[in-house]
């Protein structure tokens, strides 16, 4: 019995294991892109919604209701999400479990979500926080992008009632905004 060789290294198409597993994940995600169960979920959960484009020629377009935030979106904003994430694929031992979780699915294993919620779900899975915490983190990141400049961010936080906002630096500004969002939601 011969020893199994690695498909990466000198003289191969991939310089290292990371490059090989990136390629493999890409191949499997292409299979997911056209997965019949995924396409069936998209087709069955779509519905006609009011056209959100004020200049649109049609009064209604295909859309869906996000199963997380329960808002309506046009179909191009849809993502079919695995309720139990496919996980990581970084070594040979991960291959079978990743393939099974990604492709061995039924309609009950999937949900139709908007791109924003899918991104928050991925962040929650990656960082080990709740979906709600991930939503706040994403909102804080967007807030930082919109309100560029530490002075401006500190001034806004101070106006929102954050104590010692002028002394905050770097990631503490984002954390302070996340805490503000948390307290705001707690008061609703």
C-alpha cells in the first residue's frame, strides 16, 4: 500500500495546503450554487412584492420575506442559508463533514434570508456571538464608515450620552457604539 501524497508543494499546482483547500472550497461552493434543493427553496419561497424601484415599469416584482428580519426584499437580495453552517474546510479530515453539511441537505435544513442577515449569521458563527450581537456589530461597522473621523465619532457618541466619549480610541469607539445600540434596544 503506497503512502498518500499531498496534492500541494513543489512541482504541483498549489504552493501549500491553504491554497489547495481554498481551491477545494471554491469547487464545492460551485456545486452549491446550482444545488437542486437550494433552487427549489428559492422558487417556492419567492412571491410577488410591490416594486421598490419608484422608476420601475412593473408594479410588482419577485421578492421574498427574510426568515430572520421578516422584511421584504427583491429576489436578487436573497441568500439560501444553511441553518447548521457547513463549517470549515482546512484539512483532509474536514472534507467529509464539510461536504455533508454543505450538500447533503433537505429543504428543512435551509432558510431564505437577506444578504445583511446572512452576513450577520456568518459573523455570529465565525466569532461565537449571538445573531443579535452580530447585527449590532455590523451596524456599528457601518456607522463607523458613515461617520469617518475619530473626532466626529466621539462627538456623536457624546451627544448620544456616552460617558467619557472624548477619551475613547480605536476599537473602543466601536464597542461604545455597540453598547449604545444594546441599551437602546433594551429600552424599546
